[in-house]
């Protein structure tokens, strides 16, 4: 399973970005029932869970609640992370991750840089 993350870039604080994670080779029925996560890895830090979409429910890390939204387009087999009101501390590499029975895959990451 290949996860194709995109959408990162350089943005000023207060701005917005939308990250995408496409999984074109995943069987559609599998995609529907699969958990997807977005992780942030800030420079010098470990990866931290930012958001999760699973079985119709969503989870957000405390630092992004109210600012980030995870969503999925099942027909396009793509997961999104809408990032609003960005802060400098949101800077880092963002990784898409999927997990399930016998499955644990990571995308390559997309860089987000928020300038002050």
C-alpha cells in the first residue's frame, strides 16, 4: 500500500493549508473501513499524532483542536487534513499513516513551514 502525501508548503502564521493523502492502490472496500492518521514531526522531536479518522469518528490532538479538520473522500481514496489558523509551532513534516488488521503503512511525509 502506497500513501501519497502532498499539499505542504510555506505559509505565514494565521494562514491555511490542506494536506492530502491518496491511496490509489487500496481496494475501495478496504479504504472505507481503514483508520487513517496524520502525524507531525517537528525538528528534533518525535512524531506526534495530530488527527485520526476511524469508523466515522475523528480524534484530534489538543494543540490542533478547533483549527485542524481531518476528512476523507472514499470515492477518491484520499484523506485530507485542513489546517487553519496555522501557528509557527505547527511547522514540521506531516506524515500520513494507515493501520488495521495486519496492516501498518506510512507515507513519505510533506513539509509544512509556518513563518511568523
